[in-house]
């Protein structure tokens, strides 16, 4: 959900920090770069450490980064940019670890459905991110408030993981014996998976999909705002009423 809360108020963020479209696009670029670098490392730790606590620490980092980014002053855009990258670190932790936990909790007959529900949250959460950030920022008079909603949900998520979730043993659903004390290094693991053709081709294909859908998801709300402003013969998007800004996600 948080991944696209900024996209829902992007024009307001641009005005606040006095940045052009290049600066606005850099926000998502930095997020993806941090996410891309940290995700394999989190997977490496997931094979050797307590996955439950990796998720908790990652979500905590994400909460702190998102909340802190909503208090960045207008003259410190570089700090806002850095914090968006840190958000990518937090998201990479649970996005990498959670599917492996689900795989160990459900057998083959139920695993596909459980994984489906997990990944279904991505498009649903993205849509809610647009709507919530736009609505909350309009109601409370500042784009920063749109970013402060998801950290509260993140706190509830951490409490749920601590109290309710029990980390399954690796391979538990299939009664498999897995050696969690592997001696291979990080780079040895990277080299090993890069030798798997299916993994390489699937990664390249998915990267191409994300390149397209990620661009549309990030710039879509902004493009719609500019379109509405043009149809209303307004000079810029800041002249749009709150109802018009909110309505862009409903029409």
C-alpha cells in the first residue's frame, strides 16, 4: 500500500520540494534500486536466520522511514529521497521472506491459494495507496498526512507477527529435511542461482513487466490530474478542488 501513497499525492510533493518530473521519477528509481540490492541479501539471511525477526526488523525500518519522510522540510529533498530508499529496504525484507514462510506453512494442495492471496495484496494495496493518500491529504490539508496512515497499519502488522505468527520449520509442510546451517557464502549463492536458466529468464521477463507496469502505476495519477486540469481550462493541478482530486480515483 505504501509503495504508491506518494504517487497519489505526487503533484503536491513536487510543489513542496520544488522539483520537476525528473526529480519525481527519481523517487521511485531510488526506491527500486535499494529494494533490488537488499532483496537478495534478505533471501540469504532467510536461509540462515530467524525469518520472523527478519520480517519484524524490516517492517520496523519501513515504518520509521515512512513516518520520518513525512517530516522532511522543503529544503532537504535529498533526505526525502534517501528515506524513500530506506523504505525499499524495509519492503524488500518481508517481500522476500514472507513467501518462503507461506510455502512452509501450507502443503502443495493449499500453497498456491495461499501464495495467490499474498500477491493479490499488491494490486489491491497499490490501489488503496492512491485512494487513501489522496483522500487523507485533502481532508487534513497536507500531503504529509497521506503518508502517515500506513505506518499505523504497519505497527498493527508487527504486533500480529509477534503475537500470532509462529515460524514454521523449513520444509515442514512437505516433511522435508532442510539443512539451515549452510556454509556457502552470499556470492556463491548468487552464482548458483544465476546458473539456473529458468530463474534467469523468469527474472528478465518479470523485470520487463515491472518496467512497464511500474511506470504506469507511478505516473498514472499525475497524468490523470493534469488531464482533469486541462479539461477544466486550469493553469495547473493546484487549482483543482479536493473533490476533483479525490474523484480521479473513483471515475
